[in-house]
C-alpha cells in the first residue's frame, strides 16, 4: 500500500456537541432509545444511557401497576396495536417498550400476589403454583413495598454516579472520579449501612420505636455515642465510610478554586447536598403511591361489580360492563401516570448524576424532497 499521511485529532468537550451521533442498541434495549431521545441525544463524548435506564424503566413502570392481570393486558395491547394500526418508528419503539414492561409487570404482579385486584391467595386451587411465588401483599404490608422501592432507588442513584465515575476514568480524570464520585458512593453506602438495623424494625414492626435488634430509633445528639456502640459492626463501618466521604467532599469539592475561603465554601455547599440525596431517595416512594393506587382502584372496581351483580335481570350485564370498562380504564390511567413518573425518575434523579445530553442526530447524506412532481414529456425522452 502507498504511504498515506493523516492527522487524527480528538475533539474537546466544547466541540463534542457539534458532532452528530446515532444510537446503536440491539435486542431488548433498542425500544428504550425513545426515552433517551425524549430527553436529548448524548453528545459525542458521552455514554449512551439507554442500556442502563432500560431495566429500571421497565421495573419502575411494573411497580406502578403492581398487578399481573394488568401486565397481561398491557402486553397484549402493546403487541396487537402496532400490527393493526400504522405507527411510525417512534410508535413501534413505544409499544415494544410497553410490551417489555407488561411482561415485567406480570412477574411483579405474581410476586405481590395480585391479578385484576384479586389476591392470588383467594383464587381456586388451580393457582396454587402461583400462590407459592407470592412474597407479600402491598395493601396489607405497605412498609415492605416502601423499603423495596427505596432500596431500588438507591441502586438507581448509585448506578448513575458510577457511570459518571466510569466516564471520568475513560477520560483519564482519575482525580475527579475519586474526589467527585467515589466520595458520594461512600456517603450513600455508609448511610445505607447505618440505617440497615432501623430498616429491619421499620419493616417488621411498622410504627414500633425499636428494631428487632433492640436499637432505639430516636437519634437525639445525647444518645448518639451510646447508639454508635450498640450498632452492629457493618453499621459502624458504614459510619466510617460516611465520615470519610463527607470530610473528603468538604476538603476537595472546591479544589479548582485558588481561594481557600471559596474552596471551603464550595465544600460546605456540597456537604449540604447530602440532604438533597435524602430527597432524591424519597422521590422513589411515588412508586409505592402509584402501586397502591392501582391496587385500590382495581379492588373498588371488583367490589362495585360484585354489588351490581345482585340486581335482577340487568345485574350480570352491568357487572360485566363495570369489570371490563373499570379495569381497562384503571390500566390506561395508571399506565399513563406510571409512564410519566417513571420518566421523571430517569430524567430528574438518574440523568442528573452523569448525563447532559444535547447531542445532534446523525443524518446520512442523501437527497430529500418534500414533494415529487411528475411531468409527462411529449416527443420522447
């Protein structure tokens, strides 16, 4: 081959938004590109968030519905509609995403023991295999549901922070990865380990003031040292993680400033952001609220239909109409609400940890026209 000289230049951060990008995902991840496109395409140097948001999006939407019967309906509708009605590329992605979420909802509904507002334990013996898979009843044990939602939320946040850390390492910014992301990971994990004993009591006893381990949940300053001694070893380790992460964040968050006062002020502001982490985690409690709302409305629909069934002549017809229209309406309303709140958790809680967006879509070089004019020539070509 002849010798060819070439110049390769890596674009800097300012130029990255000018380079067009195209998402390239396959299989189950591809439909969830729609969520990324709704927020904004990644810049050239950014990580594509689609593969990472996909499992969380499907799971969050399933938790908002929390009913195996609604999962079956959602999967059926999402499978049939694009095959009966002409939809564009975006519509195909939307219904494929809802189909996957419907399948996950079936699994979640089985684990929570709900099918069209009826608890699996109340169904005939034919459903005994499903009864063994039921773990808890969200309406009778909402605290378990809440703790599960918050734990999943913490994993969601840690995933976002970890992606930013990986992005910094990819760009050889090892200092930033440690001081900006590892510190927050230590703080969050430390808080989790400290809160773990209290979480046990929160789940098992609900409003009780003590956990199963006998640790008082009152955190007054005068009892703090005594409480620290009573904590299990992993909680004490978590407290060390929390302290180390907090002190490191305070000292180095403002490291780019040469003024020591501004550096410490920036550090204090970042440490104050720990309160915002609590707010971010509590945002996932909306999964509990929406899941319970779906279950309650489904139960109400069944109750009204059962009461209407006793009316002479028209009762059975009215009961069937109430069941069909009530459950379909409940599915539509809560699926829409669940989609909106699930998207919000991705955009506000997840993307803000590592993702900016603002990329430009790649458009292949081709001739495009809006109208085509066909003219008939006389006398040959």
